[in-house]
């Protein structure tokens, strides 16, 4: 079974809040001190893909829309077991919205051609939007489902557990299909030093817009309807009153009294 | 410019009862409609919607459109997408508000793509630009470390709205409005993704999202046993227990207890964060709480920048006495 996982490089979401700043144009987030990582939900998508390949055979291909023709990130990402990777880089897609990203990725996936399943993270941890996966499915005319915690392939169909409010839905989808993955049951496996070394030998294909048959008129029809007016860092106005006492017990009792005097309890 | 007009909200009424999020969307729709000089309509899609119309009007809809079909009882992707696409083409709303829940996450991107329009996902605030009248939707990014202000070049402007961020109107049965049953002529509505089963959690106590008091534990709790203290406190305060992602990822508590940007959004009267460092991603789930209390042994933890009251100390020493004094105050 051939599985495609879309992957994105993001600023480390675990970085301290103070590391995130907005540039002088009020638009672009700058975070010079924050390192780049594979978006955490994409890790779950990759792990799900690897488990399905290990169980059913076939291969796992990573697809990424990048800003530079630098394939080192994809070599690192393949260390956990993916077989090959594709990197799309073109000025046409720079500063595009989620629909532009989905257009680029769907064109690349169509060019790869042979696939049974596409998995994406439920949302990237930089934009937290959760748009790209579903729009790839629409572009390719595939059935899709979002926020999936578990996949089982049964013949030419798959069963997927979708997280909903207060429970889960068990869905059945025909293949090929696209699923966006959540993290609870798929934690990405570790790569050994040997894995990391051998990943540098795995193939990365770099494609431009013309390589994947993308064109500016079609992109304009399908994407970039949103305008990012500005970005800003939210300011917390909360003043914390730290309750003290001669001992932890006294501080605890004082805290309860403080809540009572504020009529909270 | 297009001729689209009006603000439409997608109402959800599983089992014939409108959800809290639906009333929040109506509240938001009403507020921006009054500034922009627009009307608010509610689109109810489901099975057995009689009675739902009056409730939607009582919570602020000028017009209620219903698409009542036995196959639409619960959300399925392709069927709902066909309905929404057709409705937007026929009724041409200027703004479409959808809740950012499991339905909205699945539906809105596909709908916006089909309508060739933009999407502002997971928004926490909606404003109307004074000079141009344009809608500006505010959406957290980078886990809430950054806020983005989004406008749209095309209509309908599709926005998904984060739960518990918008104030509903007071229910007023005296409000009047129109009800229009839509017959879209869509024929049999089927989805390629078929629902085989729904497994719902059973709750013995108070539901986390509805609780007036939430006691949450994080990495600092150190293991599943520590959550017993939190449960006892929650019981005395008539509340529910939540957790940070760190505690869920450690396997100490189930994932449906997670509070945060990808977990539950809560807005209780009192939120007690125990052993939680206070990441932006976690605070996104509880920042609407009226009073936030932090108990943490690390005085440098970011939670103390977001809490109203705090005690610096090990929860094992603080919580038992806090619980005891609370009990005395509640009895007294």
C-alpha cells in the first residue's frame, strides 16, 4: 500500500512565548532564536503511515512545500522510516495562504500518481488552521475525514476513528482517501544513529511549479482569497496576587479565604 | 463588489436541541450585524427540526432556514457539504459563521474551497472595520503566541468561531422572526465516509465543558495517583477535573480531559491549575475563566503571569489544607 504523508517544518511550538516577535511590517512573525521542527501532528501522520506500510507493505512518501531548495529537513524526516520524499519549491507559492499550499501539494501528489492513502497532520502548529488536508482532498476529488486518531485498513477500504465532542465516530472510507491525524495514539518512533545515516542516502526529488503542472491563473482562481492585515503579540493584563503564609498549609488556607472574600466560592 | 448580504450562522441541533455553541454564534452574528447594518439568519440542517426554529429566533435569528431530512440527523461530510454549498449559492450570505468544533473543522475548508472563497479558521474575535465596513476576524496562531487579523477578498466570508469565545444573547421568547423551509432538490444525500458506529463517553460527574469549577492537573502532579486529590477537591466544589496535554501525553489521564487549544475549551467561574506550567496552548483552553488560580512550586512558571491568584508551593502540601478550608467555608 502506497501512502503519502504531507509534512511541514515549523518553529518549535515548545519555545517560550517571549521568543515569538512580529517584524516591523506588522505582518511577518520572526523567531530567530526558535529552532525548526517537524510539525507535531505531522509526526503522528508519519507514524500512522509507517505502521500501515509495515503491516501491509508498499512505501511511504513524504511531500513538502518548502521555501528553499534545501532537502536536509526531509532527509532528517525520513530517518524514522519513510522511503522517499518530494519537495516543491517555487516563488509562485511564497506567502500564499492555506489554499495555495493545498494547490501546490495536490499538484505534486497528482504527479506522484500512485497512492492508496494520504495522511496529513490535523493542523500545523504555526498557523493552527487545519485547512490544507481537507482542501487537498477536495482538489483531488477524494473522500476525506478530519481529526482521526486510529486507522485500520480492511481490503480496499479503511476504518478510521474520528474524534468528536464527547466521543468517537468509527468511519468507513473507500480507498484512496485522505485523513488528517491527531496525536493521541500515534507517537513517532525514534530514529537510531544508523537510521539517520542511511536516511541521507534516500531520494529527495525537488520540483518547481512547472514540474508539477501548476500555473498562476489556476492558482489565482483557487487560492489567496484571505488578506492577512496584521499580526500582533497578545498582551496579558492579568496581575497575579501571590498568596503567602508562614507555611504551605497557611498559604493554602489564605488562598481559600481569598476566594471566599472575592465571592468565588 | 458582490451583492451578497446578511450574516448566516450554521446552527447545530443534535437530538432536536440547539447547542451552546449555536447560541454563541447567534450572539456574535447579532453583534456584528448590528454594527454592519445586516440581518442574521440561522441555517439549521438536520432531521426532526420542529421546535428548533423558535429557539433560534429566541436567541437572536431574524430568519431561520431549515433543511430537514432524515439522512441529515448527524453530521456526515459529503452530505452536509452538498447542502451548505447549495444554500450559499441560493441565499448568497455575505458572512457565514460556523462553530470550530468537529463539524466546522471538517466542513468549512471544503466548503470554502468549493465556493472559491476564503476562510478564517478558529477565530476568537470578530470586528467590523469602521472605515470600510469589512469584517476582520482575529485568529490565534503559533499556539496563541501570535494573533492574526484576517480579512477576505471574496464572499461569503467563511469564519469558524472557537467555542466559548462569544457571548450568547439572553433567551427571549418575545423575539419574532421568519421560518423558511428549504427544498434544495438534492435528491439522496450520501457521504463516501460512512459512519459505522458512534461511541460516546459516559460521564458520571459534571461535564468538563459545562462545569462552573474546573480543577486541572499537569506535569507537576507526577503521576495518576495525584489526580485523586484533584478529584476530591473538584467533588467538594461541585466541579470537574481537567488536565494539561503533558498529563495526557504521560498517560496519567484520558485525552478527553485535556484542556487547551486542541483539547476542551472551558470557561468556568473558577479554574484551578495545579502543577501546570501554563503554556500558551493550555491557556488558550481556559483563559475565559473568570478567576484562575495557580498552585505551582516553580515561582517562575508562566502560569503566574496568567493567573489571578496563586500559591507557590508543592501541591501535595497545599491542596489538602486548601480543600479543608474550602469545605469549612462552604459548610459555614
